[in-house]
């Protein structure tokens, strides 16, 4: 089952390096970073959070499929890989 970890680059409680490690430990996990948000991205950047969740829920979102059958390429952070 795919898992999406949503992180904020300014979270003082769970820093980004810890969230990267959480993502590495979870099978089939991807990390998405909301820039300019702290620990409450649902309040600080609600539109960005909604877009991430809506995209993740799309039936054609397949980040773990083999590259030949992958329809969508997803950047980790606005075009940058973590």
C-alpha cells in the first residue's frame, strides 16, 4: 500500500531530516515537503496540502510502478529530489 509522508520544511517539532528517515523506514513511502510551513500545514498552507492529498488519491498515481509503465513522474520538492 502506498504511503505519503507530508512534511514542512520549517516544522520545529519534527525536523525534515527526521521525516526523511521516517519515509525511508516505511515501505512504499514517498515524502512531500510543503515549503514555508511549520508543524500545522493544514492551517498554514491548506491549499497546498489539499492539492498533495488530491493528487495522491488519483487512481493513475503510480510512483512505485516500473519506470516503463509509470505514467506520472513526481518531484519530491518542486522539481528537486531529496
